[in-house]
């Protein structure tokens, strides 16, 4: 009888506990299930959007493949690329594909001589959370465009104070180009030296171009020396040349047998 009463007491205690906490437990379980389902839905949506963006970018690359290598970009092809890039930017704003689309649109603008549009496209990519690697590339290209627009201070600001990682040589070369265009041969020399030292490319053409640039600014940065420094020069007073001519002729006459 005592055991039966104990079991009944346990059941009653469990009922009281469930009456007090049961609704809370069910609510927590419902929230966990809903959260998991919501996370699965969001993850699926993100994967679907990424797949769509990837397909759109592939389509843009197919358009680029229509252009033979080494030829000027045709107007119709350029328009298709720009339209595809705008679709990527509007529909997948913060994706890596949108950044690549902006880079492609900037390339088209540069080839068409529209540097303002190129700068705007690259600035858009820089402002929409690119990853570290893409940010380095975007900064470098934007700096080149700004330099081409004559904005050398803006160009230098984009490549200074940045960890360029594996493309340090390209950054230093760009700095050297900007300084050289400003007429600052000494700063250009320092930058080109750093570019040569950090160049790990096995491309001999790249190494040759860097060395050529370094040699050019080395000559420009050297102080000019007088032609015959330290040698004594004979200064002839003005008008003395006319008087000297008869004397020289007389000396020649005396020496002639």
C-alpha cells in the first residue's frame, strides 16, 4: 500500500510539474523546430540565389568568349556585358558575382575610353563588401583609372597603407608609375625597387619591364654633374677672339720654314 501511494504521489507531482512548466517546454520545442526549419529555408534560398548568380555570370563569360582575343571589344558585345553586369548588381548585390560583374563593366568602360564610368563601377564594387582578395584587385584597378584621369593623389591614396598580400609587386609598381607621372623620381625609384624585390613572377617580360622602369628613374634621380668637373677652363674675354686670330697666324708664319 505504501508503494502504491508513493507511485501515486510521484504521478501527481509529475502532473503538477507539467502543469507549471509544460507550456514553456512546448513553446521552446516549437521555437527550436521553427528556427531549424527557417534556417533550412534561408539556406536553401541562399543556395538557389548563388546558383542563379553563378549561371548569370557564366552567361556573361560566354558573351566575352564571343570576342576574339587581342581584338578591340565590339560595341554590341560591350553592351551585352554591361547589361549582364547590371543584372548581377541589382539582383545579387552583395555577392562575389556582382563584384565580378562590376569589374567586367569597368573593363568595357576603359576600352571605350569612358574612365568616369569605369571609376564609378569600381567604386561600387569597393563599397559593397568585397572579400579581401577582391578588394585588393578593385583598389589597384581603381587607382589605375584615377591616375588615367589625372587624379594622382587619389590614386596614391588607394594603394597606400594597404596590405597587398600576394600582389605587392603590382602595388609597388603602380606607386612607382604614379610618382613618376608626378615627376617625383626619388619616390618612384623607391617604389620600383620594392616592386623588383617583391616580384615572384617567373615571367621574364614582367621582370624586364620592372627593371626598365627602375633604370629610367635611376637615371632621372641622379644629380646632374658638370661635364668636366675639377678641370680648369680657359675663359676668353669677350672680343679677345678677334685679336687672337692675327697673333696665331703670325706664330704659324714664324714656324714655317
